[in-house]
C-alpha cells in the first residue's frame, strides 16, 4: 500500500467547490487500507459513525476529476440512505449493489465520456452502457433494482439460471448480476453495509447512524445555503434532500441518539476481539460505555401534566440505556427532590414544584457536576440561559418548538403530547 498518497489535498478542493459535500465529509472518518481494491463507505458497528475506506494505490491511478467523482459517489451512498436504509434480502444484495450504483452514477457522471474520466467510465455501472444498455438515466435505486430483477428473470427463463452466469462468489446459477473484469462491475466496495452476514450492523446502531446522518445532512444543507451554492448537487437532488430533512422527526429516536452520542467510552486492547480494520495485525478494542445524563424537568405551572406524563413514559424505556439524574426545577432547583433514575427502574410522573421558570439554575447545577449530557423538558417560556459545559438538548411541545421564547443553536425537539382524559 502506498504511503505517499494525500487524500486531504482533494478533500480541500471541496471547501471551495462543493460546500454541501465538504460539510458532509467532516462527519466521515477516512482510513487508507489495502483490504479493498477501490473505496467504500460503511457504518462502524460499535459507534454508529460513518467511515470511508480507500485504497491509495487505486486513487493514485486516477485523474483529479476521477477522484472527485469517486468521493461524490461514496458520499451519495450516504445521502441517498443506501447504507442506513432498509435493504433487500441477503440473497439479492448483489442486485441491490448494482442498482444503487446505477442511481448514483446517473446523477454524478456526464452524459458523454471524456478523456479525463475514461478509466473510471470504463469501470463504472451506468444506465445506457453495458451491462445495462437499455436502462434510462435519472431513476432511483428501487427502480433499477426492479429492472435488474426483470432482466435476470428473462435471461434465466424465470428459473434463476441467468445466461452466461459464472460460478464466482455471489452466485453462479443464482440469477444475480456478476462482478468481474470487463463487465462494468462498478468501482466501489459495499462489503461494510452489514447485510452480507459478515459484519452485521445491530438495529440499534443502524438507528443511531440514521439520526447522525440526518443531523450531518441538515448542517451541510445550512452551510450550502449560507454560501449561496450547492456545488454540483442537481436541483432535483437538492429538493429531495430538503424534503427528507423537513419530514417529521421521531423525537424518541432523537432522544436515544442524544444519549448514545453523550456516552463516554472506556477502551482497552483485547487480543480476543478481532480488530475490524486491521484483522490479525493489531489487537481489537474492548469498549465499555457509560453515560451520565441530567434530565431537568421544568415544573412551572405552564408545563402541562400531559407533557410530564409523555416524557416520563419514554424515560421508562430509555432507563435501559443509561442512568439519569432527574432535576426538578422552576425558578430554582429543588435539590432535596433530585434523584438518580437507575437502569431498569420504572418511575411515575410527578409534579413537586409549581413556580416560575429560570433556566440558569438547572444549568448551573449541571455545570458544577460531572455530566455527559443535559436534557431539559420545558415549554421554553423563559430567557435564554447561560452556556452548558456538556451537550444540551431541549424538549418541548410542537407549538413552543415552532415559536420559542429565545433563539438557540442547540437541538430543540418537539414532543408529541397526546391529550389524556
């Protein structure tokens, strides 16, 4: 593996030319490796973070324009939720791999080949080019997936025995498209998507990654809007991204995400655990995660009983993930009422105060202690508080989330409060 290739030189160009991709790139860890022949993105099964693995020897052979296309291709797998979304049955993963590449490449490749991208053009899967010369551009991965299935069924007369199928991995006689030299198999690796049985991604980690991706894309969209340019992101793709970001947020998933990302990890080497990135070269890492979360409950008279009941009900479920310290407050903290909600415990909602609201008091209480995260359940009807030393999130009802008393860059989540008789 080459040790001289500098991927950061190309990434730096994004800062000038591609504001959206540049902002998204900052949320992706990048590792050189010779484990894969080209490049690929995946979810870290331990942390739920995104990683891009790339082979420096492959990148050294590419032109600058081809490098940019490969990077866009990998980032588009995340943007289009190919890594975090629902995937087909394991036996159909090869068809899905082809379908996602067709969808992305029809977006980022020019309609005609030119000398500066000829090497990549010859390698890539493109609608209108072998092995899919009759496919049209501009469709979704689901569309191409269905078309590929139809094509395979036709070639195998409906019995899965695709014409010209080889006996390589993934499927002689399976009716699946085959990867091999000269057949337009694509230029990236999808092994780390976790649905191949080799590196399964736990559902809890996948949900964490989904929320992390949503937050990263929201930041990237805001940065692109501030710069006045989305780079080469097409108008239709831009509309699709904004539409997905405006869809209703599952506040329970966001709450779980906040807790997971607040966790501090105690790591130690373990020879029994295989290192996922460098198997049998370095020892693995054994991780024990703990999270100390402060839950400040606004007990002022303007916070409804229904909101308290809704929030406590979800904390019952989240007590399986972390230990909470519940801090009742109104215009001051009721320190004699503060208690630790330990893992596995069940609690009922209760009101112990009923005064005004001052967000400085719970913030000072948390700042003076060793907490990893601070969640405040409130109606937001008080002045903006002092800064928090740990990450802080606000949870309120939908009306106050839309029209808060103060502006903040911190996360504000609307809780769906059901009316109870």
